[in-house]
């Protein structure tokens, strides 16, 4: 039908909920489909941003079957689950901590966390050097950011931001996962990128 009407445009559900991820994947990893697969069974600290895996089952492209059940199993063994979402979702109800970020402002929370980690020297310097270029430019970017301003923008208390950032950096094995809720707003690409930045700078 699309060919018959003469359009070159194509649409699928990913056009809404994954475009930011594809842009970031292409810029950071060289392919729009290069999405890191979550190693749930060995994670000590989950930071879940804009996702509700209690409903979605963490099953993006069938890469992590039964993911939420497995994350809860890790939680029962001592792993921490932090959910960032404006709503108290089903996942947030099971989380150790829920950050009710202002809609569309999760980028401010993530940038604030990057700032805390870099300002306090909590990054894994060797991993940064091996895994990424542009770390010095990143430091320049966060040096210009104001933590109190970012806390006001995302409507999350500065103390909470600092606490979560320090816990993420200190965890032996942690992950930041950004999903549909991040991609659906105007700053989604920036927020998606910052989620990947947090994974890189914390090793």
C-alpha cells in the first residue's frame, strides 16, 4: 500500500519509542541497532529510566527474556533497583527507590548525576580512557552545569541526586537503562545519550 501511494516514508512503532536510542547508537557505536544488552543476572545496581519492565518484561527485541523476573531475583539477593519515572508505575512499586522526575526533564537528572560523579572523582578513569573519546569535552560540559538548577528542573531533591549518583558509581556492577519514556519527549536524544555516558564513566 505504501508503494502504491508513492511514498518513501516508512513508519513502525520504533518511530515513536526508539528513535532517540537509534540516533545515540549510531553516534556512539557506529550502528543504529547497536544497543547494549542488559546483563541482569550479574547486576548489583539498576537505574531504570522511563521504563516499566514489570509490564514490558524487559524483553526489547527478545534480548532479555523474563528480564523483570530476573531483576527481582537479583534484588532478593541484595541488588538495588531505582526507578526514574513521573508516575509510580508497577516497577516503581517494587523498586528500592523511586525518583518521581518532572515529565520531560530526566535529562536534567542524568546530567546532574554525571556532574556529581565527575566533580567528586568517582568515575572509572581507566575505563573511560579505554572505552570512549571526548571525555575532556564531557568534563567541560558538566563544569558549566549548576547542580541546584538541574535539581529544580527535574524536581528531584539535590540530596537524592547526589545519593543515587554516588551509589551508582560505587556499585561493583551497575547499569543505567533508558527506554520508551525517555524517547518520547523533546530532549529524549540528550537524555538517552546521558544514560549511556553514565554507563561508560562508571565502567
